[in-house]
C-alpha cells in the first residue's frame, strides 16, 4: 500500500528573503507533533514494516509512506497528527537548518551541475519565482525564523491545500471514513496568495560563465518551455527522448560517438504548473575546446528544427516513454504518485491514464514544429563551466 500527501506548495510559492522555506519545512515535518514526538514518525512506521520519504519541487511538497495495508490506520494517525499539530520549536528549526545548509553545500555549492543549473534558472527567469533554487539561497536559509515557519504552516499545510492518494488492497469506503475521522476536525487555512507568474519577453541569447575546479569544461543550455497543461508538452517529451535518451539518441550519436567532443550529453523537460525549462547538458571531452562541442550541439538542434526526426526515431521514443509510464503504473507507489502529479500539474487525476494515448497521437511533424518554435537560438540561455585550479 502507498499513502501520498501532496501539498500544493513549493519554491514557486516563496518570496525573496524566504527562499528555501518549502524544502526546509519538508525536513521539519519529521520532528514530532502533539501525539507522536520527535523522531517518532519513522520509528512507529518502521515498527509496522513501513517506510517513508518526501521531496520538494518547484511546485509541490510531497510525503509518501509505503507499508502493508494493515498499517493504514497507523499511517493515517501519524499523518493527520503532524498536519494538525506539528511541533515548531526553536531547537528543531535550528537542527534542520544546519542539515539543509549542509545539503546545499553538497548538492549545489560543491557540484558543477548544481552551480550551473542554479545560474541557468536565474537567466531563463527574470521575475518568476522559478528563478531561485528549490533549496533556497544560503542567506535566506539562515534568516528563516520560527514565526516565518508558523505562518507558512498555517497557510500551506492546511487540508484545503492538500490532497491524499491511497493505493493498495483497501476497502474504499472504510478508507474514506477513516481519513474523514482523523482529518475532519483540522481547520482550513487562509487561501494561499497568488503567484506572480509573468515574465518579460526574451529578445536574445543570455549567457553566463562559471569558474570552478573541474577536469573539463561543461555546457548547460536552456529554453523557456510551456507549462504541463500545454498541448505541446507531449511532443516536447518525445523530442527530449529522441535527442538524448539511450545509446542511439540523436545527440549521443553525433556528439559522443561521431565527433567525440563530449563524454556525456543529456536533455530534460520537466513538467511544471507554469512555463518551465527545456535543458541540454554536455560534459566536454578532455582536450576538446568548448567552442567545438557547442557548435556541434547547435548544429544538431538546428538540423532537428529544420528536418525533424525520422519515423524510426519517433517510434523508438514512443516505445521508451510507453515503457516508462507502464513501469510507473505497475506499482502502488507509482500509481499514487502519478495520480497526485496529474491533479497538481494538469488539474485532473484522470490525466494519468491518458498519457499513453497523448504520446501515440504525436507526429514527426509535431516534433519538428516544437523543436523549431521552442528551441529558438535567440531564446536560449547558456551557462558554460570554465575549469580553474586543476592541474
């Protein structure tokens, strides 16, 4: 059985001065409430054979528990307890603050990709909250107060801002009654403030350079891409699969095998509530000039925009995406996650079951069109890594 709680809050809902509070709060949620004290959540759940985890994204904070179905009542008791009465003490705040600061040092400050991605987002977005990192700026993490956390909890961790998905060998009516009994008296919070989602038009390439100890240069390119609900989302999923998923993908064949200018190349288009980013990341091969690798990338993207992809490439991409969707939907955890993601990002949990048919209707002409329209060279942002201090 899988039990997912989706809170409609992520770094998108933050403001300057409080960046990173969503991710910090993910950590705070495991530090006890009125019925179950500090560190009791995992101890109690594990005593019933279960496990728990959580993640924070630009748009969401998600908590999930996996266990046998006979532990459902325990999980509902645990989850409703921390939604109702989370303990927000100065001691736990300071403890988790230090944990998050160390996480930022590890994943961003001492990571070439982390630094490059952080810089790229601030180039792609000038005003939207997507421009700051999910983990937050270090100065903001240090200044978040207990009062900030209390206000945040009242606003975003209320039942009116949450959705629960339970998948497993369960009695639906009894499960709903159990949830109503445990959550029914938790008061609603205020309506979350609207997100300022406007962005000025980009009128030319934006570029930044990062200098950091590394063995070789690297390149990260990004284009503002449509929101998850866009009719172009499925075609962009297929485009990124054709470009960089698997040994026979377009960019790997050209840049890794044929020209031997990079040791790795990847592409990603992550669905978001508001328009997001289409990324291409390449690690340059030793001894190769960055300019040569960059030229090969632009040439290959221009070739796709002008000539599209072959029928074989599109067929392969559809099979890979179909396999990925079916793999997720083959487990209770995957089904619960897919349903919650679909409601949060697409507005309807039923969309989780429509993904495969949407991919099947995409044509080679659609892939060519989105490559030409969304990967416009005049709308790209580029971050290059120049190695320093390495002999």
